[in-house]
């Protein structure tokens, strides 16, 4: 008896029930988030310090640093003076130091702007002088009386 072999083919254009169809409008999702910019910097530091990193360490760091912007993490990793590979807490401390420094710079910048505006107003004659304040006090005394005068405590009966 002869055995017959049969090959079944289908047209490429016709979808089947179990065919996977990808629509270009659908986003492709993966279980892993895309690598962040700071991960490359961290791997470079690990290589420079001859430190091995397990995949779990990267996941742990990604979870701890998840809500912090990449630029700030990279700055902290690069600005820290690490004798050995840094611990996550050291990096977080460095991030806090950078944030405090930025906050202080913003305060100093605001104060410098205020002082510059005050100096400009003074030069343009827009600030009140001591004479202006003396006139205002005199006008208030005329309207409301002298607040520094002694109260006699006598009431008219």
C-alpha cells in the first residue's frame, strides 16, 4: 500500500480563527518597562567599580527610584563621590542634597530679584521715605487721635 501525503495551504490574505493579528494602532505592551537613562549611568559606575549587578538589583533600584525624574538621578549618580559602588540610600541622600541645593538657589534668586527691584524703585523715587511715613502718622492722629496719649480713664457722666 502506498502512503499519500497531503499539504494544506491557505491564502496569506485570509485570517484564520487562531491567527494573531496586530493592528498598528494598538500599542505593544511588555511586562518590563523600557530602560531608563539612569540605568546606563549606574551600569557604567558598576563596571568602573568592578561591581556585579544582579537583575533583581536593577528591578529594586527601578522600584525605589520610580517616581524621580531621570535627569535628577543621573545628576546624583555622577556628582556623588563614590569610593565603592553606591547603595540606593546613598543615591537618595544625594538626590535630597541636590533638591535642597536647587531650592536654596531658587530662594536666593528670588531674594536677589527682590533686592534689585527695590533698588530700582528707590532710584526711580517710587519708595516711601521717612517723611512720607511721618505725614501718614500725622494724618492718622488727626483722624483717630494720638494712640500714645495717656488714657485718663474718666468717662463723662
